C-alpha cells in the first residue's frame, strides 16, 4: 500500500526537483506562483503535490481560493510549507508562495519530431542562462514553432526557465538531446534545412534564401555562440544587421527576430 500523503517526505521531493540531478532522476520539476498553476491546469497537466506558505493560506482573493479548492478536489496533496523552508527555496521571489511539484511533460523522441509533417524547430545549443532558455521557449510558442530541441546543458525545466517561459513549457514539445551532431544528422537525413544564427559574418537576414516548409533555427550560447565545427555543417548562416556599437543581440531577442522573419517568408518553387 502506498504511503498516505502526510507520511511522505514531500519537502525532500520538492528540494530534490530544484537540482538538475534531482530533476533528471525523478522526472519532476518545480513551478512557482499562482499563474503557473493555473496555466498548468489549463494545459491539462496537474502537479503531484502543491506546497503553500502561511501567507497564501490567509489570502482572501476569490480566484486564488478557487484555485486551491480545484487542486484539493482533484485529490492533489496540499502541503503546508513553513516560512524558513519557503525562504530557503524561493528567497525574495514574490510569486513563490505557492509551489508545485510537476511531472516533466512527455516528449516525443527527436526522430518522431523531425518526421511530423511540416517541421519548424528551434534548436537551443548549450544555453548557459536558464532564463534565456525559458524566454526562447516562450518565443518559440508565440512563433508557431512545432518543437524545441534543448541540446547539452540547456535546461528547459530549471525553475527560472519555467518561470520565464510563463507556462509555455506546458504547450510545446521539448526534446532534450545530449549532442548537437545527433540533431543535425537527423535533420539532414530528413532534408530539413538548418539556419544558424551568428552575430557577424552570416548572410544578412533580409537576404537569406526563402525557407522550405520544414526548417530549423539554431541558437547558440550567450558567451560563445554556436561551435565553429557545427556552423560549418549548417546549410545557412545568417546575421541580423545591427549597429557598430554592439557586438550582438541578446539570444532571445535574436531568436524572436529570426523566427518572425523566416515564418513570414513564403516558400516558392526552387527554394532551398
């Protein structure tokens, strides 16, 4: 017989999901705040447990009270979290009075993702800042991208990435792949054209060849960009025109510009 909710060490499970190794081992991640809980439920995903601070327990907002009631009606354990534990986990973040332990959404295999009709992928390679990973996931969803590929150290379910995504992690397929070469080999095998964003030296974005129906945009790390060995294998390298006083756009600003530009172009006969 499984243990009763109050007999489980829910706090230990929550703390475990705050670490990369814990997320990988448990298949769970953390959401913080009322809005992410609402967006998870709207996307058809439920936490396995919810943790609530004393201030949130006293909150008289009707919508928030209704949310807690919905969670309780679904049989989700509601665990009271003491102030010291809450501060240790979320610090001064104001949205942290309600925490949820979520199962990582199921994702297709990368091979399935590249075979799914019209393919438009955002490939995030070795992003160092989880906030940028979350921003890119949000931008991908807004741009009509069919899937996000997180390569190497890119961590789409880091608490900061999830916060910045504003719940987009619940709405778009996300595949994690250890090595970029595995992704590129599959894309090329399925004749999916890759566009690599580089800060300087690529084809100016207004002049890039019109994409085919299926394509992938590659964004590299904030400090190093895409590896040279990878860039040399991509079909296209593109750069966004910018002033001389700066060396690059932020990675999520660059992704938004590139995805909008490629998405607005119409394929024509003879496109690459």
